[in-house]
C-alpha cells in the first residue's frame, strides 16, 4: 500500500528541470513609479523620469476621504494629487448621533482622512474617530488622520489644580480608534507629538508665511517680527532670522482665559513695519491689544500672521475696529465667511503642503523638505 502511494505521488510530481517546457513562468510587469505631478514640488537634487500617460499619474492603493469640517480643503488637496475624493456618507440621526458609511472598498489601501478642528469641534472629532474605525475594520492597510488644526491643542498641560490634559485624551482616542499615522500643522505645543505612540508629522506654515511676506508686504526688509506672548518667541526668532530682520516680544499678564490685563513691549518698533506672528487667533483680544501697543510705540504699519484663524465670539468685530493693515491666516480652517465679514482678513492656501506630505508619506519618502520649502504648485 505504501509502495502504491509512493508511485502515485511520483506520477503526480512535476519535473522542475525544464520549467519553461510545460509550465512557463509568468514574469509580472515591474511596478510603475508612484505619482509625481508637475503640480507638486520634487526636491531639486532628485532626478525623476515619468511616463506621460494618464494611468501613470494615478497613485495606486490610496483613498482620500473628507470629513464634513472642511470639504473645500479636501477637494483642493485631491486636485493636487490628481485623485477624486473617496465616497463616504456622513449624516446625523434625529437624536444627533453621527452615522458614517464608507462608500467604496478600502481593503488593502492606504487611507487618508482629512478633518480639521473647525465648526462643531466635538461632532467633527467624533466623526473622525468613527471614520478611522470604519476604515480600520474594513481591512484597510493603513489609516492616517490628516488634521490641519488639531482639536484641544491648547489644553496640553496641567497648569492648575484638577485641570485636564485634553490634548492627551484626544491623542489616546485617535490611537484607540485605529489611526496609524497623524499629519497635522503647527501644533500649539510641539510636545503634543509625545502624547502619541504612533508617528506624527507636525508640518509648518512658516515657509508659506515667509513667501507671502516677501511678495505682499512692502518694505519688509525694514520690518520687525513681533511675538504677542513669550510662548511664541521661538517661532518669531526663526522667522526673523530667515528674513534677516529684528524681532520684539510683548509680555502679557492674564486675569483669566481670553482676558489680558497688561502688556509690555520688549524691543523697538519705532518707524518700522511691525509683523505680529502667532499660531492661532481665537477671540483676537490679545493681537488687537498688541496692535494698539505697537502703534503707540511708533510702528508705521502693523500686520498679523496667524496659522489657524478660529475667529470666535467678538473676533471679527474687534478686527474691523483694529489698527491692522491686514490679518493673514491659512485655510486650515474655512475662512470664506470670515473674509466676507471682515475685509482685513486674507488667506494663504496650504493645500499644496498637505498634498505633498500625503504623497511623500504614501511613497515612503521623507517629509523634512517641507519644513523649509513651499511645494511648487
């Protein structure tokens, strides 16, 4: 019986000495190079060759979904990546629970979900968590949350008794939901990256701000870069060094949150253009008082640059009555309605930075080039 079984196995064995004789080996087509378009910058020292066909311009194995907080930014990012925004149904039940339905297969795909801290922040955060979890349990390869403005970023430390560290809680929630990677921009404190046990890319709007200053502010060579508080001194000195101009600092004392008691200017701005730089503008009480202080100190003109324009409460009324020539923000948060109500607000588009970060992350390339350069669009 054993001998018969051995013969049967011997008859069914395949002769591997001549593989092309009966079973020709199929050589798969070598993979095409990943997406590279003229709309995105490539490091100037890198030489690349690309096919001109439409098919070669598509990034394989990637899906980009948009949350409901900032669909315009998501559309801009996808246009620069030459992708369509992936289909998802986002709605609320009558009891205000969030319902998410992913409208296409994400099995084995790299998924990027774009959701900013704008509008109804708590609802949008919950929507992001549900979208991450829905993609994760649908067998996606990797899920990255693209959060241009990070929610609860100002609650990053225990600065008084029984205060919560809410930014750490948000980090835990994102990780538990299934996020594998976080892409964000200008965190209120860089140490928030340490709240995560997953990779975090904290991008900077500084290169875009520098470009705007050089192109749009007359006599910027004789300007002074001013920080409205001690916490932004590092940001301001970096910009001042790259523009080769002076910097100044305003020290403020607060009675309570969003209320400033006294301001003291450290440095000289007399006869110069003062450029205030901060990471976010919320109620704008601080920067409007700072503008008054700078004008009193002899500044010819005052501009403000803030990465995240939240503009809550009386912010727009204060800006309209302020002494600013212009208040320049990025579109990490939607600004269309704010710009209609306040003509002083101007907006810098940072979609090319986020799009290039997504492209480089998907292709396994370094994103450090974006810390000091604006991608060519």
